[in-house]
């Protein structure tokens, strides 16, 4: 019924350390109106730009907070760009609980319904503020919203406040999907009352492979949190066993993500290496600004033997780390997938770990460092300008969803009546593309490609799918192929649509960057600048 439910149900199938003392720990187990009445006094602020006093700890929760999973539906007749759920009368509406461009049911009958997970003060009436894509907005007062409880359903059935229908959700499939969200732990607005969201760039320059890393507050315990190495993947989704040392161009990997932790003056970083050694680094005065009023945002480990040989500083580089960290904060990229518990879950530990591993696979900022300047070379023949597609061609970012019930071996995209050419996933898929029901960690049924095709022939194309059982099927496309097209292959149906999903588009863009200099069917072209 819902994309989220199907993804999560697939996932279902599949030593004490004294604070900062360097002692080795056992590895943890782990209605739209132009002028609404009584609207909020301030517009929502981008959380990455909101000014904060870095020297103060987060406010202690005023009351008892509870985790709430909700089923929400957009039947307003308009596209929603932001939706805020906040305590009645509050001037701070917090962050939006939905991503931009959430379309109405009549426009997108598959994605108008969502399950979300948020944390709110128990028993407090809520208000809702909606920003529509046409720049109108809607405030729904507490008298209409009321208090929220686990499994509630909020159906926005029209453009007015009185069109909201708020009721308990008794649908078993919906409740199962919502239970999985609670177990996963990530809130949809990245709000974790009583805790700090700590963005940091992590660098390993110790000369050794790091096999374990735990970040914890002074006075706390490393084993209370997760080993971040358990949730590290390469850019193409392969599980990493360690964090290699060195700069990105030398095989290392810089991390631009966040931790969620209690506020503390000092933190610790406990690290284990592949040679069996370990060390605890002190991270002091994390919330103490420097002379320019900036908080640290970088931790660079310099030495595997000396805990004081570590650089903790503020780096003002753009885009690295400033822009990448802002994006991580906005999307809630938690490096060790540790989240506070605000609601009980019935899911077992293996299921929770699988859910959080799936979160860790989401595309995150991980840029390669620029290469060292090369020696000047002899002038070469003029080539296509860097970053430009050859004249007469169009660059196509593509996505394929395998819901056919069979593994897919190869996929071709070619003009009607012409040779099939090369597999468009030649460089990005190792082996078969699993069907949706067999999709597993590191082997998704949704894959991405970037190819070049002659512009004048895009109106009459064929997509040929070769299955693992040796059979083939041609889909003569009824619409011209456009950039960011998604092909969905089902057992009895084929769909072609242009994506408006920000995450899908980001992953298609990432493939182009990853294979800079060649399309994913192995055809070389002028690389990006």
C-alpha cells in the first residue's frame, strides 16, 4: 500500500569504559487563504541558519515528551512545501515534518500519504501551519487539531482549517509501518528535546585503519552508544569494515555528519585500530566559542598513540565542511545511528539494526579532495569543454525500480529499431538487480544511471530489459525520455515518469559525479569541471 511499508517489511526479513581514562572497552552490542486569521508572529526559520547561543545547554524538557507516529494525507488540492506541528501559542514552530513538494492526491496518487515520526510534549494541544507551493498558507488552530497520540491519522481533506480530519488509525498495515518508524528512531523534523545535535567533520590521519569509534559525554560510557564503523558505507553502498587513514584522494574518507548526545562541557572519543590497539581522545570545551565566536566543527585525529595529538577546531571552508554539515543537519544524518528513546518499540534488536543500517545508506555529502596540481602537459587537441555534453546529445539521469518479481541482468535504452547498444548500468551494478521483495542491504532494487543519447531521437525510444532467467522484454516508450526519468518495471505493468522526489534526484546526480568522465554504459565524454 505504501512505499515505506514495503521497504521496512523487506528489512524485517533480512565492556565498560571509565570516563576518558583510556581503558579498553568491550565492543558494544548492540486551506489555503491569502491572509489567515491569528497567524504565527514569525515565519519558520531554516534550522541551519537560525542563530543560537552556543554557550547554553538545550532547555530541559518542560514536561514529559512522547514519541508519536502519525499517518498524514495531503488532500488539500495543493502542493505542500512545509508543514509544522507545534504547541498551541508557541512562536517557535520548529522544523517542517515533510520535505518540499509534497503533492496532493489528485496529482500523485502514490505519495500523497505518509507516515511520520515526531516527538512532542504529552497532553499539550497542537497547532498546524502549512506553507503551500503557490505561496499561500494555512493555520489550523488547536481547537481543530487537539492533542496527538500514537497512531493518529491527520487527513487534510481540503484547503480550510475545518477540513482537517483527526482520528485514531486502526489500519493494521499503517500501524505496523509506524511501529517501524519508532524503532528506527529518526524523527522527521530532527527534533530531540533534551539532547544536542552535534555536527562534526571527522578525519582519520593516524596512519591506521579505525575499526571502532565511540563518541560520548565526559562521565558517560562508550558502550551506551553505537560503534559508528557499523554504519559506514562507501558511496556505492558497500559496507565498510574500517575507516581508512589519509586524505580522500589517498583512499581515506572524511565524514560530514552529526551525533545526538546529552549536553556536556567535554566529550571523549574512544577508538580501536585494526592492529588491536586502542586510545581515548579528550574532546574539551566543545561548546566554548573561539575568539571569533565560532564553535568547533572538525575533529582530526593525528596520532594513534598520543591522545593529545588531535586537532579540534572551527573550519570556515565552503563547501567543506560548512555546506556539507548544514546539509547533514537539515537531513538529520546521524553518523552512528544512535537516537534517544521517546516511545517503546516491540521490534527486536536485529530489526532495529537493519532499519538503522538502511538509514545509513542514504546519500550524504562525501566529496573527494581535489587532486594535487599536475605538471603542465604538452598542449592537446581541443576537446569538448569540461562539463558540457557533446553537441546534439542530452545527458539523462535515470532511475530504474525492479518490481517485476525477477532479477534483472541488463537494461538497454536505444532509439526504436536501432541496435540496443550497451547496458546502461554497466558501471554501477555488480551482478543482478534484485526484485523488490529480494532487495537487501547494499543491494537495492532501485538503481541509478547517467547516459548520453541523441537529442533528436529521444521522442521514440525503447527500454529493453534482460532478466536473469534469459528472457527479455521490450518497452516501447509512449513519452519522450526526459532528464530524471524513473522507469518502474512490474510483472504486469510498466511506468515512465519524471521524478520530483528530491532524494531520488540527489542520487541520480551523485551517480553522474561518481562516474565523472563516462556515462554508466561505459561511453566516455567530456568530464565535469
